[in-house]
C-alpha cells in the first residue's frame, strides 16, 4: 500500500506542477487543485498507514493517529475555499482582460 | 493565564463580523466602528508590549489544553513588537482609506479587519499548522484587498499574486506534514526540543522540511528569486492597501526569524543554524536587485515596490548575520522600514491624483498644486528610506554595519549595503527631480482633489512622525530590540514558558 500511495501522490504532484506551469488560467486552476489533492494524501500518510484501527487510545491494542485526519480536514476546507476564489478570479480576469492567458494577453 | 493575549485576535475578528452584519448602516458609522476597533488594537498592543518588556513570555493555551497537545498563543517581546508595528500602520492606512478608497467596493472594512486578524494570529501563534491557517486567513483577506476597486492592471497582478501564494500554501503543507511525520509534533517549542534528540537517520528529512519552510517564508518575504510577484502587485493596488502591505513582507521575515532562532536555533543539535548558508547571500542579492529595480523603474509606485524588496533585503541581511547585535539592528530597522514604506505609498497617491493623465510615470508634467509641500515630504521620506543621516534609516543601517564588523562576509555586507544605499539615492533623486523640478507651468488650471489638504496629509504626516520619533527615541527602542534579540537567541525562555515540564512528555 505504501508504494501505491507514493506513486499516486507523485503522479498527482507531477501532473499538478505541469498544469500549474501552463499558460491558460483553466489549466493553472486544475494544476493547483491536483497539487492540493496530492498534499492532502501526503498529510494523511504522515500519521503512518494503519488499517482498521480506531483513532482512540485504549480501545484496541493499536490506534490510528487522529491528528493528520484533523489536519487534512482543515486543509481540505481551506483548499476548497481557495479553489472557489481562484476560479471566480480566473473568470473575472477572462472578462476584464479579454483573454484566459495568465498574463492577460496571447503571445502572438 | 492572562486573557489579554487573545484579545488582539478576537477584536478584529469580532469587528469584521459586526461590520459584515451592519452593512445597512451608513458608511460613516461603519468607518467609525472600524477605526475604533483599530484604535483599541493599538492601545492593546501598547499594553501587551509594556507587560512583556520585562522579558516574561505569556502563553495562552486555547481551551486550556496544555502544550504540546493543544494550540497555544505565545506572546514574547518579538510578537509584541510586531503587533504594535502592525496596528500603528493599520490605523493610519485605514484613516487614509476612509477618504474614499473604501467606496470603491463593498466589503473593504470587513476585509481590512480580517487581514489584521490573520496578521495578529500569525505573530502570536506557537503552532506550525495554526501558523498555516493564519497565513491563509491573511492571504484570503489580502486577495480581496488587493483586488479592491478592480481594473485591468489590478486583476492581472491579483491573479499572479493569488496563484503564486496558492502554490506557496501547498509547499507549506508539504513541509508541515514532513515535520510532523518525522518529529511527531507541530508545536514550535516542542519541535525545537525534539529536533535536538532526533536520530541521525531522520535528520536529513527534517532539514529538508525546514528548508521547504524557508522557501515558503521567503516567498512571503519576497526574497530573491521569489520576489517577482511583488512589484506588480504593490504598484497596481490602491494606496492604503499598498501601505498596509508594507507589513506583509515583514510577516515572512518574522517567520524566517522564528524558524532560524527557535526551531533551527542554537539548541537544535546537529541541525542548528540550518538557514545560515542561505539567508545572508540571498538577502544581499535581494537588496542589490531591489535597488537596481528601483533605478530601472519607469513609474513611482513601481519604484516604491522595488524599494520594499530592497528593504526586505536589508532586514534579512541583519537577521542573516545572526549575532545579537545584528538581529537587534534588524528589529530596529523593521518598524522603521514598515512606516516609511507605508508613508511613501500614501504620498505617491497624493502625487498621482495631482498629475492627471500623467499618473505616476517619470515624465515632465504640468506643475502640481502644493508641489512645495509634497516635495518636502518626498525629500524627508527619501532621506528616511535611503538611510541618510540623521534620520531613522541611517541608524538602522549604521547598527547593521556595526554588527557586521568582524563577520566573515564583512566586505560583502559593507559593499552591498552602502552601494545599495547609493543606488537608492540616485533612483529617488532622479524621480523626485523629474516630478518636482522639471515641471512646466500648466496651460490650464489643474483639478485639485476634493478633500481638504490637512485631512489628506494627516495619515502620511503621522507615519513620518512615527519614523522621526524612532530617531528621537532611538536609545530606548534599540535597548528593547537588544533585549528581544537576547531573548530570541537564548531560546530557552520561550521553550520553558510553553513546555514547563519538558522531558516528561513522550
């Protein structure tokens, strides 16, 4: 499972970085979203991977670290708000600047 | 536990919410409410500063959960200094905004209060993940403030600012996650303690995370090569927002100082002084590039934005030298450069509204109204910013140079700081002479701004007076800065206050 998770995080990050470096705002927003997915999975894995254990000490012989779950929850909420904001801003830039290029003009 | 510690967070948050709910009220009353909240914040910051000036460290455990399990707010001398600087700058920026900037959009005062909430939270928190949350709060508010009033330039600069900061936030989370994975804690004092006893095998990962954090904070502070977002963003936004943003780069510098002295400070075992090989060279390069940018600028606000980059460079040169005297010099320089940059952006706005279509481009123009008075302000601010004697900029620079004596990089520091000062002087002398001396007699009467001159220049004058006061009372302020630097480098006070029974926790 460790290998699968690392590959997924790596693929998401690589895709996110590639898309964030593109010239159109839509691709950039998608790239930032992929990056935030990657970082959420990464945070989750930082509490070590355990299966089928409750996040409570004492109820069974081992437990899942509950803190990364709380961190991921916060990161998801913040990431969601930021994505909503950047999508609105990209739409506004498209209408104000007349182009969906990140510099507001096509390189022609 | 003293509840005054959390007041600088609750006050702007509540003021922001109340202002949001009271939207039906006339603007004048909302302005009064907003101003009253910031004024109360100034009073509070002064009270807190006087309380911790004796060297005590106040810890406020939220929900009464002791550190490192709960989130703590920590008030030490450095945090109190940052709070006071922020609230003073905010008061005068808001006063200027009440002349009409707040009419350009709907939620200016709400966003302004939430921005202060985020800033104060970032200075007070003792928890790394909480620092991330407060960074997001202050960034989200700053996006709104930056875009306030709209317009083509502002939207384009805003888009760049938002995207680069979102990428920075992602890096921040990667760094926080890695540190938690290796050290098992997010409390900054606890991180410092655990780093000391870390196994050598894990040390590389922890150091990588520390350097990742440095990249994130360098992005906020606009350290080279991550400064490219700053000039367009600061030059295109409205004057009071640009003035308030003078503190935004200092948040990054503050976070770098905490990272350098607390988490990776002298007590971090083999990882101590992790940032030392990077900080000083990058800071010197930032100072040089900032001053070169100021020379190459074609418009006043762009030039001021590059001077902000240069001032971050000067500040981090002092922090990068790392000795007690050098950090104290940086801490003296920090409020001074914040007030000076804020005042300069307000002055630029007064100049712009008198130049009509010429905006702030460096071209000969029809003579402005009140050009003698504005020219006088420009002269004083140029002296303060460039660091000529006898004003506060000179003292900050002198203290930095004196602290650099005997440092291995002494020659570099002297060459870049003094050379940069000369470049800044040339840049400002050129722009001042173009705008004030090469003016021709106007063919028709220029339109003068609506409000009264005294009202217009009051916030600017107050910021200039603060800088002058820093010159007059340089001795007590410098003594406070020295005490702060001693407390930071000692590190033990902070850790002992947060973790009174350290060692007992596993």
